């Protein structure tokens, strides 16, 4: 591929004005290697899955099953595979590492401190994510504005310094309401939790329904105050 920085600049210059499908096609056309889309089965993710599946784009759809997902997420996973005739490839935490983590910190030890929570996320999310992306040339996500870091939401495409690949969020500029409207219009299956006030879908013990007018960040890890201290 072209130098990643050049590709990122080109995608941001040309594809930002495009609709979702064209954005994904622009990324696919620019690369020859594997492109991985990691879904968490939120409505934004479902819009991307729908687009990849209906346009038959050569983009692999994978998910990280942390072992603490909502049952509604597994239900949607199955409904999505049935609707589109696809298989969403799962990546799981390493069994030995998980056993060590839970033995050391307890089954809900992540409530106890920020470091314990980060250790849990490392084992259950980031280590399997690293495996999922090991061969990838680019990474597609549906991370929502306000729930990800500044660099992720600043532009359509970016360079992921950690994984050393091109990262694209093709719905980076959508609102949650836009994603819901797109899903309704295209009869895309969505997570039942959205109708209960969940704007983001993550692990069950660490995600909650929130006031749609309030800060989006309050839906995850709400027990940690701004100084990074655990309240439990
Ligand atoms: S979100 Fe919560 S349960 Fe999931 S990996 Fe992180 S700390 Fe663990």
C-alpha cells in the first residue's frame, strides 16, 4: 500500500464527503491486504455490518467475546448471522490468562480499582483484539463520537500508533439518532438494549443506560471519578 500517512490523508480528503458504503469501498480499493471490522453489535456497528454484507465487500467481520457480554448481544449476534448469511468470527480471552485474572482479583474485581479494571480490559478485550488485528492492514470500527479518544473522533481515517495500521471509523460523524434512523430505514436488526436507554453496547457489568441528553461517557465505568479513583 501507499505510505500509511499518505493513504490516511487521501481518505480524509476524498472520502469524508462520501456516504457510508463509498467510504468503505474507498478503503477497500486503496488496499490489497486484510481489512478487519470489529463489531460490538451497537447500532453504529450494525449499520457497518449491513453495508459490508449487502455490498459483499471483502472486509472480515469479527467480534471480541469478553465473556461478560449481555445475553441480548449474543441474541443479536445470532440474528445478524441469520439475516445476512454471514459468520462473525469470535476472538476470546486466553483461558489461562483469564483464569489467573479472576483468581487474583475475583469475578467482579474490576469494580475495586482503576488498575484492576484496566487489567480486566487488557485480558478480556485488548489481548484478543491484538490477535484479531495481527494480520490486518486496516481496522474498521463503529466507535461512537464521545466514547472514544480524541484522535479517533477527529477524522474519518487515522493511523493507529498502537497497532501500526490504518484505522477508519466510517460512521465517525453520525449521531446515535442517525444510526437508529438508518437501521429503521434498512430494517437492520439492532440490540434490544437500545430501546432501554443503552446508547453503547459493551460488557454487562460495565455498561448502563443513560439520559440521552447527558454525557455519553457516563454509560461506561461510571464508578470511576475524574481523578481516576474507584468509588467502590
Ligand atoms: S468492560 Fe468491564 S468486564 Fe469488560 S473487560 Fe473491561 S473491566 Fe472487564
